């Protein structure tokens, strides 16, 4: 179970009934559709089976990818079009329009090359079949097939790495399995999608490794910016304006300054080594002056062995090149001479200046930046589409977002290329079209969330007069909790294919379909027009259905078990919102910290190393198959940061 300290929400998500789901799908049917289809208000088993067989035949028999140029609706019209032909339920016609609109929007956003779009377009009919059979694709972001479509669209934005791009070839294999093996058994799609999820997680390892290196490097640079002034301030405080033997002067401004800089970067001013080194620096500054007196000479004579030991230890901890003895020798020689009574000549120690060894020059742009630029809303982890100087396309992930004039750093999907762009350069890229913002790269989720937002807005205003060909539909009164369901994060695109323009096929408004029961998959669903009072009817409790948990096949569980076996300690998973006790509004990312009891139990921690989830292997596999847990990174290395966490957890299980 998930360990959480969150207070239970006072408002629970809105539970939606079958009638509302039908209304949402039917909103995707436009008035222009009715002359071209025999639209039925009933959806019986025979009609559903006929549609499934037709879609399956079209999915397998058509060579190549005609869907690139033709909408599904225009293909379905060949069999279902015209009066007196096979009836098509209004709900299914709405699903067809919804899928066409969704893929149109993905094409517009991704601007894929022809090969990539053909791969994506092959999933159009399978996605439609899934929606017809399993409405969870529409209202459950954790649906494994929905995650698969999100993953392949993001992966295929980048140009192919060559004639035989291995990643595209592997994605093509997953898609072909679905196209050739999926008839009516949804579990076949789920198995392929679970295997693909594990493969994508393996690819994520490379990207994560590069991202970690970049973050560490940038963190080190940021520390250096602060570390050097701290060292200079310390040395100037004690040495500037004093007279020092030449050997002492050279040691302090050379080797000892490097020691202080390294400790300052690694420990900061609060570290024990820094405090020890700072105290040693103060003693070195007074060494020459106090040894000029007998009392001071005696004091430093007693203190010298400890002083040399400490200096040698600190140099040994931080020295990168050369030997410790060579580095310590100048200080040891002058210190030994001073305590022996020698009076060497001295030089004035001038104030030190801050060194900037890492100088990066950026071209300054004079163009004004839009205050409300979309760049400001970007966060680490967001994706962009970059057109390179070679006219290739790279999808890159934002790894470092700088708040000053330093460049933002992006890493491409393979982890092999890095782009550094200043804030000004990014703004210019947005304006000239060489840069496009992708966001989180979950376009199916974005599309459906936007459609839900449209529906939510429509339900808050008076409905327009119903069309003559439409039966009167009830308007569902929204619960005050409905605002908790989805926040619209992206604007939609109004797209119409050229072929549809020629046939006057225009899709209507689309809507996101929330969770509902599998009641729509029964033998018949007959809808009686309800009584309407000012266009608003409150749904009764009888209309509210709770979707039963789907039955998992052995093959689905086996695929999930394979994914679990590929997950290593330090790998990452995503727990879906509302699953395993997670906040209904937010998903949670967790790291695998420990596998205990012979691999039968898995323990996950959050980014702070706090234990969050303990789950046995069977439940873990089941959660993956259900979509409650997704593996996002298989893990490649055991993080040293986990060692203490692991030791504590292991003690709990002894």
C-alpha cells in the first residue's frame, strides 16, 4: 500500500453515468454527417459485431497506409454511407469523428516526416476499435494503449538516424503486431503495449544517465561561481597587506588556494573541512609574524606537527594531479625554518582577485522578449521540437532551465546530442519557426483534456436548439466537484482534411469522455428522450455506474511480469493518479530502492529517499497490467544516494 500523509480530500471526483458518456460521444457528430450515414439511436450486438469485423478487415487488408490521406470516416462511408445502408450508431460515428480529429491534431503538432506518420497512422483503426470496445481509452490516462500512443508519437518526432533506424524499426514491430494480431481481443493490444512500455523504459536509461551528468555538471558550475569568491574573501581577510616569506606567498596563492576552492565547492562554507581549512589559513597568516618572537616561536614549534598533518590530509583529499609531498613541501620548508629561528626575506601579499576559469561568451540579442512568452511557462522535463542547421528534426528534453544569462540545456531522445540555447535565442527560434514547444509529450491526454474542457464550458451555458434529425438529449447538471477532474493545458486545432472538404465531411466539436461503466458494451442500449426542463435534468443515482475491474488474462500478467524482471534497483515507476492511495489529482514518480525476500517484494521511495510504496511481485505485475503503475526507467546503476535508505529499509525487514 502507498504510505501517504495527505489529508483525505473533502471533494471526490464526479462519478459519471452511461447517459453522459453517450452524450459526450454524440457531441462529436455534426449536422453535416446525417445525410451521408444511416444513423441509428440504438446500438445492438449485431451492429457492433458488424462494425468490428469491417474495421478489422480494413485494418489488415489495406496495403500501405491510406489513412495518411483519408480519414477513417471517409473509409467507413464506403460501406456505411448513404440512406438504406448498414446502420451506424450515433455513438460510434461520434467515436470515428473523435479519432479522426485526434490524429489530425497530432499530425499538426508533430509535423512528422512521411515514414513516421505512416507508422502512427497505422494505429488509427486499432485505436477506434479499442474505443468502441473499451471506453477506458478515453477517460483513463493510465490506459496502457493510450500511453503507448503517447510514447510513439513523442518518439517519432525526431528525424530517422539513418536508412535503418533501429528505434523506428522496433516501434514498427510493436505496431505491426497490433495491426496483424488484434481482432476483438483487447488483451492482445495490452500485451504489446506492456512489452513496448518496458522497451521505452530501457531507452530512457540512456537519456536519464546523460541528464544526471548534465545536472551534476551544472550544479558544480553553480557552486564554483560561489566558491571562488568565498576563497578570495578568506585569503584577503588574513593575508592581504601582510608581509610573508616568498615560499609562503607562493604556497598560499597556489596550492593552498586550490585546496580551499575544492573544499568550498564540495562542502560549502558550512562543511567541517571548510571550517578546519579556514582555521588553518588564519594560523598560516600569523606564522611569520609570531615566529619573530620567542614566545610565538615556541608555540608554533609545538603546533607544527599537527599543522603539517592537517595540511597534508586536506591536500590529499583534494589533489587531482601530482604528489601530496611535492604540494606540501614549500609550506613544510618555510614552516620548519621559521620555528628553527630563521629570518627569511619577505614580500608584500597583495589582494587577490576572483578568477573565472570558465568563460563562456554568448551573443547578445537586441530584440525585445515577449513578457508573456510561452517559454516562461516551460519547466524541466518539457519537450521541444528543434529544426537543426541540417534541416533535420530533433525532439529534445529541457534538462537545465537557467534564470540568468546562462544557456538552457536540452538533450535529445537518444541522449547523444545536447543543445545549449540562451533565453534570447530560444525566443528567436519560436518566432522564426525553428523551435516548437511540445510540452509533456502526451498529446492524446492533451487532446482529450481539451475536449472535456469544451464540454464542461458548454454545460455551463444554455444549449443551442437541437437539430431536427437529432433526438432531444438531456443536459447533465454538473457537480461542483467536476472542476477537480481535469485542467485544460493546451489549445486545440480546428483541422479539416482536403478529402473531407471534397465530401463535405466536417467533424463537430469533440469532448473528453470521463470514466463510465462497461454498460455500453451490452447487447443493446436504447435511449428514451427524458423530460427536459429548461435544458437541464439532474441524473438520478440509478444512472451512476461504477466500472467493474477488467479481468486480466494470463498473457497480460506474463507480459507485466517480464516488465518487472527488467526493472532494476534505482529504476523509476509512475503511479497513476488515484491508484494505490495516490492523490486523485496527481500521479507520483517513485524510485525502486530495495527488492527483498528473494525478489517477491518491491520497496519504492520518493526523491527525498522516504519510503512510499511496498508491494509484492504479483500485485506489482497486476498493477502494471492494469495501468496503475508504469515503468518509466528500468535503471542502469545503483545510486550511491540510495545506500543509506537501503540499509535502513533492510534493517526493518530483518
